[in-house]
């Protein structure tokens, strides 16, 4: 049965199978034993990230995919189509390349613009319907070739309008890529800032409790136990649901990049527990929460600070609350404590102590108390927090810009590929 991918497309454009726009898996001539450019599945980025690396491989057998510049590679095995592993071949070191057997290669026909075909295949209206027709055993399902040969119908604008549509979507892609690069640069700037701050005081070391140089004046290495106002406390793990009523709580995914994101609705859950039990675990502005267990070593022991939160929110059992002393000879500001706690020189100490019995790494109160923190003067702590906060603000702003551009592209793709917005005049 044929499936119309764009039922709301204008009637002026014919609805044809994708195979009328592109040849599937062209059998370009290759010679056995000759070395060709090779693209494996892992070399195609998710979310339409392009071709990340081109290797070389000796041609053996006949099962490998074959492609040229201008073709589109569509990863057919789950979860690759769902994750956006679709790539446009924009350059090759030779005329023909070879690649994974798990690619469907689509080569544009003479009256189809290559970049238009790529954008069409990336669109969820096509990609999602192709993924929905996967066949095979669970975990090894694949998009069958006949999906593109005859199952999916797509609107076909005239070639000049295809070119105009592709130019607009390419421009958005360029803006997206530049913004992603800016995000990466801002994150690298923050990483380098923290690295320089701690290494200039401790020397190049993997662990804060093993400095390689004499500490500067005003610095000290102090066990966390001596910095806390009270014992670390685990949260609670009541039955939860995705919708109210109930007491607001959150998933472990909220603890990321040094903060606890409770503004995203996707992280919020609702717990069923007595008021007395909830009172003990209410979050407060400035609370530091540490992930006490996770199967991923990069996440276990990572900390986040609470800023905004729903009224009455509690923290879950998989986290611990750390309350740092505000007075005394040696103190740490909560934002600085989080920056230090998440840096490798402290996190590596956590990994030394983390234990597992069922695949989940966990730390207990004793582990937390023994972690050694580098403690500079209060002014240096505040200065580092100011610089890190400025970097975070830029990362956040760029992230919002990236999300807005992604939404713009989604809307443009729908409007342009259905003919709701016509762009013949674009040159």
C-alpha cells in the first residue's frame, strides 16, 4: 500500500514514489582488489551531522554500497533512521566511494536537484514513514528498499523550485552549523578556564589530593566532611507519575552541566508521598545535589546546584544533598563547590571510590566525606564563579538560538515541501 508523505501538499505538484526522483543503490563500476574511499556507519553523524570521516578500504565482494558525489546515504538499520543518520556526499577523494551494507544509496535523477533530494529524505514526513515500515527481528529491523521504490509518495516540484527550496534549507543548515560550532567553542572556553584555574594552583594532576606543586598562598586541600554543615542526605523514591496531582520531583536527567534543570517540563515528575516525608526533602535555592548512582561513569558523582524549582519540589533518592558551611575558617561557596566537584581532579577521586554490584556505580556518605576539595580564598571562588557563569550564560543563549533555528527549519521544511510557501522567485 502506498503512503502519501505530504497529504496537504498542493495539487499542482505530482505525487510520485521516491524512486522517480532517485536511483536506488546504483551499481557503479568498481574493481575487486582496488582501494576506494570508505564510509562506515559510525562515520555518519546523528541528527544529520554529515560525514565525519572518510577512510579507505580494499574492495572485496559485491555487497558494499557504492556512491558518488551528490548522492545521499540513508542508514536503514534501527535506530539510525530515527536518529537522523542521513548524509549528503559532498566530496570524495576519487570518483566512486564504497560504504557500509546498511546504507541505502539514493542517487538523484537528471530532473532532481541533489540537495533537494537530501532535504526531502531528512524530513520527518519521509524519514518517519520509512522507519515505520521497518522489517525484521527486534533490534535488527531495517528499512526495506521497496519503501523508496514504490511505498512512499512525495510531492515533486519543478527543478527550478527544487533548487530554490534547497538553497533556503541549506542557508538554515549553515546557520545551524555555525551556531553548533559557537556552542562547542563556548564549552571549550569554559573547560580551558577551569583547567587553567586548578592546574595553575595544583600542577597538572589527575587528582586534587595528589598535587604536583606547592599550593599558592590562601589555598588548602580539605576533605568534604570538614566543609559540610550536616551529613549528606539521600532523597526519597516514592511512586511517581508524569502528570499531577502529587508532589513535584524530577528525573536524574535534570542534573546536567553543573545545574539542576527544573524549568524543563520533561524532567518533572509527580510523587505520591505523605507531607511529613516530603518536608524532609524539599529543595531550596542554592542546594547542591550529587548523583549518587549511575551506570555511566561520566555521570555518577556529578553535582548540580538548584536555582529555579516548582513550589514544594523534593529531590529523588538517586541524589544526595550537600549543605556546605557558610561560616568558619575554611568555607566553599556552593557554585564553586559544584565547579570543583565536576572537574576531573575531584571527579576522578569519586570514580576511585565508586562501587558496583549490578552494573550501577554508587557512592555512599563515607565516600562523599572523604573527597578532597581544593579550596582557594572566598574572593577567588567568587571570581571563578563569575567567569564560569558568564560562559554558561553564553552557552545557554546559543543553545536557545540553536533550538529556535531547529524549529525554524522544521516549519520551513513543512511549508516549502508542501508548496504552502512558493519560492520560484528565489534566485
